[in-house]
C-alpha cells in the first residue's frame, strides 16, 4: 500500500502538468487504469487493453523461452555437429548450456526493445499530453522474436525509434496506426541493414565472428538453402518442432500453433484470418507444385528449389506461421469485417508464398505480404460494407415494390 499511495501522491502532485502522463502510466501499469466503468452500462466485462496485451504476451512467452534454448542449441550443433533425430523432449536440447547462451544473447534484445520503445512512448505522451498507451507492451515482445540473434543492439534501438515514431505515433498512437508497428521495425531493419537481416551468418550465434576462420560455421535457414536450390537437409520433425536456424521466436510451428489456439480461445486472435492465411499459402504452394509437375520449370531454374517443395511444408519453415498468428491478426491494422478477414488473410498467405518463391534474394515474404495487406485492409472493409449496403437496399426495394 505504501508504493501505491506514493504513486497516487505523485499523480496528484503533478496533475495538470506535462509530467502527469508519465506518472499515470506507471500507476496504470502496476495497478488499474485511471478510468473504469462503474455504472450505466448494459454489458460489463473484466477485460481492458492492458489485460488484452498481457494475454498476447503470455501466448508469446513459450516462443521466447524456446528461442533461448534453440539459440544455444543451434550454436553448439553448428560447432559440434547436428544431432540427428532430435526429440522435442530430448535432454540434448533442453539443457542449461543451451539456455544460457540464448539468454545472454536474447535478453538484451528484449530489454533494448522495451526500454527504447517505452521511452519514446513516454516522450510523446508528455509532449502531446495524453495517456501512455499499452499497445507497445506486445510490440516490445514481438520485435526481439522476429530478428536474428546476432543483431547489434544499436541497430535494434534505431529501428524501434523509427517504428514507434513513423509506424504509430505520426498516425495518432495506439489504435490509429495503419501498419503493424513490429513489422514496420523489421522492414526498416531489412532495408537499412540488409547484411544483418539475411544471409547465412546472422541466424546462428557466433557465425559472423567466425566467418573466414578455420572454425567458420554456417547458419543458413531452410528458406535460404531452398532459395539457392540446395537439397532440404532438415526433417519434417525438426521443422515442426523448431530445431532449425531462424529468427528468435519464429522456428517452432508447434508452439506458434498452441499460442494461436490460446489467442482464439481468449477471443483475441481472429481464427478467420489465421485459417484463411493458411488456405491462401496452401493454394499458392499447390499451384507452384503443379507448375513443376507439368515441367514448365526445370531443375536449373533459380525458382525450382522453393517451387518444388511440397506445398504444405511452406507452413513449417520461415516466419509464415508466426506472422499469420501474431502479426496478421493485429486488431488495429487488420480487416474488421468478417468477410474482409477471409479476404485479407487469404491474400496474405497467397502473396507470402509468391514473394517467397519469386524473390530468392529475400525468400521470406510474410512480412511484406502483411504490410501490403495492412494498407489494403480499409479498402477491403469498405467494399465489403458497401456490398452489404447495396444488398439491403435491393431487398428494401423489393419489399416496397
């Protein structure tokens, strides 16, 4: 009660001043929102924005913890040789040596993401005189999960500042942005520092430092290998459980699937968007498989590796599953109408695999597909609503005729 009372006193002391939003934000984060509904409503619920954000973070924590173990495992496996037939319950994976390597590398990414992002949020709240919004709580967790493990911290800090300012605050803050802030940050990193976001030296801890030495190790992702028409070296089990190189939290399809089910059960994530994105990806992958089967693309084509991959395996590699579950379902930047969600999700999946195949230099297309559909989401909803209005007007005319 002492801390709560002290914070309350500070709120009252600085009430009406420029610093009021900062103290209000600390109080709200630790306790309850400043404004709660007490009466006069038809429906009351226990959820609020902070609770919603916390549920999403809970769904992301398993991916974060797995990413720490996998970071250490990928480093040790690259140095000592990969373990064939790795099991999800194998002690060779879930050991403290792997975890400590991942913790040392990933925890600073999480800290920088939150500290820099929240400082920017506080600054804008003080300047504009509004409450600090809880939207960055999720963005701050998403960002470390969608970047390579060896990304320099200063690059991450610059990208976070850009993403929060340009991707959200210039539009009015949480609830007003047209682009997913976390993907805006990742897009900035990719186009500003491409050598740190692609290639075979950024996905495994220590690979860049050892490059050019006798102990050099390669950490090419499955997508990167297939884009170069190299044979698939990882088993379906490895790809599904996540024992593969990649961004920190994007490798385990199993945990992403469980996180998606949790979000659907909590009524936060849209199952329509998730399912339609999967359908769109499968359709595009199947079309490419037919192109290969008909002999229209030969083995010498630079597109052959990813085109010939079994269409359903596209769901297990890269960041597609993570993007479809945690990014595409962003309630602010996604379509709002039910029919619009089906169209929006399908096009994300369809375009993701198209970019993945036709852009060998950057075979991960889900980021660009989601950002593109973020822009078109309002247009999709507009035509869905207009279509509904026209049908109702037509029915009204028939009844009055």
